[in-house]
């Protein structure tokens, strides 16, 4: 090795050692998670526990409903739901941004080569060639931690995006389950209406027969026809409700409505309920809380980025190469040139912009803290709401079940009395209407209980927890390439 090359190596080593010493500090506050309002116990959970508590599978919470059709539909959400694909793409972009910012911690190295032929004057010896091959390096030494704080912020944001993806998945899954059980409830209402139409047709025939023999008024026949027509109208309308819910399910699984047909089935009688657990664990079980908390960390790191603007930027630059007027022998030691050295840049005056940027960063952090605490409060409200719903609706379902039994018995007695000529048709209509509404309410309560069961699972995080958020090292690797869907066939 020539003396020139040895001097270059020593210079680079000295600069690198100095840079390592200089990058030992970071300005700005280190992140600590602020406190959040947490109660010792859920208010609506006191004195009541589910009779048969269900344990949910974190990967398939909907399996507690033991419905194979729902299982199959839910599995399609991860594959084809477009909102979920958008959230996944946003997560990959946030992950890639960590790599973008982290790249600034390392030197930028370039290489180039040139060949020029120039002439000055008119003499025969005034034409010359110049050949050059060189490499350059620039390294912004992160003395004050600006780049590291930027990487820290992007890392927190990527973790927040991972939690957002989990929240989007849980939202799509729960919306599908809610729509599915509402569709089954609509089918149950349709069966109820079909049975009522048949019963009202029989009542109409009884009224006509009595009118024909002169023991009933025409008003009885008209009243029976009106009651039958109302039931037939509702029967037609429930078909619209059922169709719209099936269309909504198709979109949630990423299909055009024309490509999905779900066979009718019974609405389940079983309404599983999961235990709420300890309130303090909710902070680790809700992806939206985790996202808000990570965004606080990102906002906190931006304070350090803003504070670092008060300090000078230090850049270590170097260049080395070979230059010669002849291409042969270009890479000989005599043609070597090199330079290395630091540059320092500092803004002296910017009209108060730096102070304003720091104030903005602190305000953004304060905003993120408030949003985090509000997210926590909202989460506790949702859990309390759904605990109250599953508990109160359970009691209402028991009362409504007895009401249906009583209404059916009263209807039969009224109809028998009318046939015997003991009572008028108004009594029959009143009894039939009471039974008709009681059965409808019973199905509605069952549907509400299933919705409350789903909402409670969602309010508790759906089996998710913060351990599923990737650690920092995961974001330093290259993101996986997404699988491309085959192009849609041309019409």
C-alpha cells in the first residue's frame, strides 16, 4: 500500500472514531407512557356473571357461535376484504418508512467515471484528454439525535399502523358477524310472518263462514282481511331486509353481491358471553388503544427532532479517485487523489421558526395524550355498555319468552270463543295482534342479544393483545412483497 493510501485510511479511521463519540447524545424527552383513567372493576359486571362463560379463540373469536357458514365467511375477510387490504397496504408503507429514515444513519456512497476531450486556442498542442474515476461518501453525523429521533418516530408510527391493521380486521369481522345474525333474524321473522299469514287466512275464512250464515257482521270479514293484508305486506318487506344484508355480507368478503348466495337457516338460540376480565388489562387488549399509545410515542420523538434544529449539522464528506490525461495507467498510485473532512452548518436566524416548531411538536404531543386518554375512556364505556346490554337483554329475553307463551294461549282462547259465538271478532284481533307483536319482539331481543355478544367481544379486543405488535427489529428487515391478485377477467 502506498503512503497516500495509508494516509487516506488513517484519516477515515480517525473521522469515524470521532463520529462515533459525537453520536452519543439525543436531545428531546425520552418517551414514557402517560397514565390513563383505569377503574378497579367494571360497574356493570358487579353481581352478575354469565351462566356459561365462553372462551374465545384469539385467531377465530367467532367460532364460539358454532356456525360453519359464519366460519367460512369470516375466513374470507382476511383474503378479500378491500378495506382490510387498504389497511394492510398502509401498514407496509409505514414499515417501509422506518427503513427510509433509518438509511439516513449510514453514509451515502457514490461512484462515477468521466472522460472528456477539450481544446483551447488554435495551436496543435492545445487539445487534451482527461479521464477520471472516483468515489464519494457523505455521512451526516447524528450528533444531536435528530435522525435517531426521526427513526424512533417512524418506528412508533409503524407499530401504530400494525395496531390499526388489527383494528380494521376486527371491525370487518365483527361487522360481518352482526350482519350475518341480523340476516338470520330476518329469516326468522319471515318464517313467523308466513305462519301468521296462514293463521290470519284461517281466521278470515272463519269470519266469512260466520258472515255467510248470518251470525257475523261484514266488519268482521273486513277486519280479518285488513289484518291479513298487513301481515302479507310485512312479509314482502322482510325479503328486502334480508336481501340487503346478504349484499352487505358479500361486499365484506370481497365479492360482488351477484356472486354470493347464502341458504336460509335457523337463528341460533344460544347466545355466548365472554367474561370481561380485569379493567386494567383492557389497555393491552384493544388495538385502538395500542395505536393511540404508539402515536404518543411518535409525537414525543418529534419533539426531539424539533429541538435538534437548535444545534449545528455536521457532515463528514470524502472523495477519492484517480485522474489522468491518458486512459492507460489511470489507476496507478501517482494518479490518486483524495479529500476528507467535516463541514458544519448552523442556521443563525430564521424568524422564530425553530421556537414555533418546538411549540408545535409539544402541542401535537399534548393532543396525542388527550386522544389516548379519550380512547381509553371510550373503550371502558363500550365495555360497560355491552356488559349492561348482555345482562339486561338476558332478563328481557326470559320475560319475552313467557309473554309469547301467554299471548299464544290467549289467542287460542279468543278464537275458540269467537267460533262459539261467545265474544266478538275485536277480541280475536286484539289477541292475534298481541301474539303477533310478542313473537316479533322475541326475535328482536334474541337478535339484540347476539349483537351485544359480538360487541362485547369487540369491546374487549377480540382476543388480540399488544404482544402481537412487531418489535423494533422486525421493522429493520425488508417488508415482504404482497401477493398480487390475478387480473379480473375482461367482460
